[in-house]
């Protein structure tokens, strides 16, 4: 039977938003990618190059579908939620391509430009690149990458390659302002600290690679993600302010324009994404967009009784959603 949201039943001791979020990290901490990988550099234009790590099944490439994954804030192609989902897709016989956002992880050595939640042209460029080789593609984004995938599917609906058959987003912050306000709550202080430390470190690394683009020391003293977005993301991304960035880059208002099968999967107890920020946007009358909200699951946690790497239940739900669409 295909997986459904009712199938997600975590052990009683792992219920709750924070427990699920932390359990996701713990159960997936040792995951790796065991399959042969090719580094693919995609030219996205405007001096932007994207590093994608592709793993190909044996035989003609056009004979099998491709799953493209997109990581979240502070992640890269080794993000464990993407590894878990990719391994389930690989076991189904699909090719897997793990996209890095601009300068995420090793991609900084290819192109050190900053990424942000509104750069929906980047995954679009990746999809068009692989559509030349594979006629059936699905894309899955996680957290910030989920917003990026949904934004692309709605805002650039008329530019998508015909090969793209479906999209999924796990724990996507489709209302960035609501999510940044949630991140600022006292109970989320540990997440705030985790993200800002990673963002400051990443900025210093990129600045050292491109001192012609980025001002040295601009990250000093920044204590919150919102401060980082105000001082770094907005000015370097072409936005007037952090609020302007959030409003222009949120996928929520664009969900109604999505014209292909899409799954939005999140949890009611996600500590970083208020449920109302996900349910408060209209979906297309076509019924092509499915919005599924589990009672528990945390932020990209979803640790349950699942035969998937790291017990990551969405790996099964997402691939089963894609399977008939990629057949």
C-alpha cells in the first residue's frame, strides 16, 4: 500500500516537535552516500555555476527517471535528509542528483556567490541541464530548499522543462517572515545559534574566496538569522531589506499557480514553521498540489517506524508519491 500521512507513527517517546527535530539529526548522523558519483557543474548564467553530484544507474540514462534533491539552510549535498531520500530512490532504480545551492559546501570552490531563498532560477537551470539527458525528472526540496522548489514550480511555471513530472517539499518555510519570527522565540534559541554560527562561518569562507564581491567583517556581531539577512542576504541579493527579501522569496503566494503534481509535507509541531504559515495559502483548484500535515514530526525530523535510512519516513512518502508519475 502507498504511504500516507496516517502511516507516520513515531514511538511514544519521540513525539513532539523538538524531540523529532533532534531525533532526525541523531538517527541520520552516520549516513553517507555509497554510490559512484559524478561532479556536474551547471552554468546558471550571470557568472553563476552550480555544483551537482549525480549518481547514474547502469544502462542508458534515458531509460530511468532522475530524482533531484535540494538541501536546506546551512546544508549541502551531504545533508542527511537528502541522502536518506536519495538512497530510497536509488533502490527503486532511479538516478539521483544532489544539487548544491550557490557556494554551499564544496560548491564554494566552483562559485562563491551567496545563495538565498529566492533564487528559483538556480534549480530551474539544473532541471533544464538534466532534461537534456533524462526525460522523466522529479525534484524534492527540504526546508529552505523546499521553499525554493515550490517557488520555482509556481513563479516559473511556464519555464519548467517538460521532463519535470512532479515536485515535493519537506518542511518548507513558505512564509519566510512567519518562520523567521518563530525562530526568534525563546524556545528556539538553540536553533538560532546553530544557524547563525554556520552562516557567519560560511560568509567568512566565501569572503576569503571573493574579496572583490564581499566586504570583510560584515558578519561580525550578528546574533540572529534576521540580522544576517538584513546585513548580508538583502544587500548582496538585491533586496531593499530583510522584510523585502522574505516577502519576495516566499513560495506561499505562488502555490496556487503550480500546474504539476506536488506534495507539501510538514508537521503541526514543527518548531520553526508555524502550521498556519503553511495552511494559510490557497492551493490550485486543479487539486494537483497535496498538502499533508502530520500531527508530529518536528523540522525535517519525521523519525518513525520506517524501513528507510535513518528512519526518515518522508523518504518513503516522497518516493511513493513520485513513483506513478515517473513510470
